[in-house]
């Protein structure tokens, strides 16, 4: 099993702010796992999410 990432770790890896990650979670625009009150992220799902964003936005400069 892969280690799950925190919001801060995802923000650091994606070079986005924690608030942006929170907004993506709130709108369910990013894959996440809810464990009681905690939000965690699977690295494999995040990689697939980024690939999908890249594939869907090849003609656009803005990803989010």
C-alpha cells in the first residue's frame, strides 16, 4: 500500500497553495480519501488526475 499524502504534501508537490487544494477538495475536482475528519490523497490517483488534466487541456494554457 502506498503512503497517503496530506494537504500540505500535495500542495508542495503540485506547487499550489493549501487553500487551492482545499477548494479542489470542496468542489470534488481532485481525488481524495476522507478518513473521519482527515483528508488524504493517494499518490497514484493524483498522478492519474494530473495526466487527465494534461490530456484534457492540451489546447488550453490554464489547467485549474
